[in-house]
C-alpha cells in the first residue's frame, strides 16, 4: 500500500513539474481570430502550439499583411 501511494505521489509531482516549467505564451485575443503578443517570438510560440501557419498584420483591425516582421508588439493571425 505504501509503495503505490509513494509512487502515485511521485508521478503526480513529475507531471505537475512538467506543466509548471513551461512558460505560457503571452497572447491577447482582440477580435475575430486576431491576436496580439508583446514579441514576434511569443506569437510564433503560440501558433506553433496548434501547428498553424501565422501571418503578421499591419495594424489592429486590419487584414492587410505586414511587409516584414514588426519590432515590438505584434498583431497576427494563426491560420
């Protein structure tokens, strides 16, 4: 009985440590699938969770793609 209890506590601790150690991507949901993140790297990490391609938008509320990867906060879609 003690071995199984100790094993279950150990497994629970390992699983929770795995969940806690990964940082959550910083994402703000704006509207209709448009997202905003503080950096392009955060945006790429968020879209990578779903395996979805992403495209940067030129401004909030705009569907016009950005010409290049913006510096600083980015507005994007995970398609």
